[in-house]
C-alpha cells in the first residue's frame, strides 16, 4: 500500500456476505472481500507509545470498487457511544487515495449530509452522527482515520434498519431507505471547500500524532468550533 510507509499488520476483512444486512438489495448473493481495516498503526515506537498513552488509534481502511448488486461499495456504518463528558465521541478521516462519499446522519435524523472528498481532504465526523463511507470512484479508496481507542463502535441500528438513511446506487443515484420513514432531504458538502478553515497545520492526518490537536477525540467538548464547520456548512 503506497500511501503507508510503515509496517502493516494483518487486516480485519469485511466481506460482501457480511454486508448483506445493510444492502439496498437484501437478496444480493455477491461474494468476496469488500474492504480491509488496518488498525493501530504507527511509524515509530515513540508514536506508538504516544498513541497508546493518549487513547488514540490511527487506522487505514481500503475499500475495493465492487458492485454490491447495483449499489456502490461502502462500509457497514456505525454510531459512536457517549464520552464521560456526556457528548458522543467524534472521529476524523483523511482520503489517501481515491474518491469518497461520507454519508453522515444525526441519530435523531434531523440532519443528513453527504460529504464529497478526494485525495488529501480531511473530513470530521461530529459527535452524534453515524457514518457510512462509500467508494465513489473506479479504483481502490484508501482512507486514514484518527479516533479514540476508549470505545467500541455501535453497528446495531444500521443493521436493524438495513443500512443508512440513503443508498447510493452504482449509477450515482441516491435513494431513500424506506426503513427510516419520513426523513429530511440530503445536504451536500464538498470537503475541499473547508480545508483552509480546519485548525490544523499543513500536512496529512498522521502529522497530528504527538500534538495537542487531537485532545477533542477523547474530550469532544474541546472541538465545538471544528465540528461546526461540517454541521453548519
């Protein structure tokens, strides 16, 4: 994987068979690997010590450009639990290769948005938003994420409702998931339009390892200004 210069552990692999509970077509019988999750990465021993001490995980996910019986390849989708402060944990992504659509939905469904992102773009998942990542291109989508290691993601609601509030079909059409009933229309954001406003130094996401910029991952109350960029865009 050209986007990562360090050692790689064996990945966790999500297959198309694993995804059947969240696909637009519940009768889909495609098979094979869909995406690969490389967890808890570090370039140096010093970085690994810092990440562990500060309860932060740097991961890379690679999504293949598979057709899921008429639907674009995607992740399963999940929510994050609540931090001790009473606010749900956030997350932050960077597109390393390819093209991504991040489908974000507030848990009460008062806001649903699609963030369009390309190579080098950084995308913030604000507290309280579930998210699905869609491979919107014809090549592999590789993305990095930084997230608190103090919790486990919650997949149950996405499985119960057969995926996110919208499905993106292979031709690019977006259709509502009928399991959600009456939901608001989909907002669209281009991540590239927000990059200059992010309160981070130049460089990729990994450059934040070892800095104070990541405190909001475990203490979401510190990130309100950052979260508002994606909530109010």
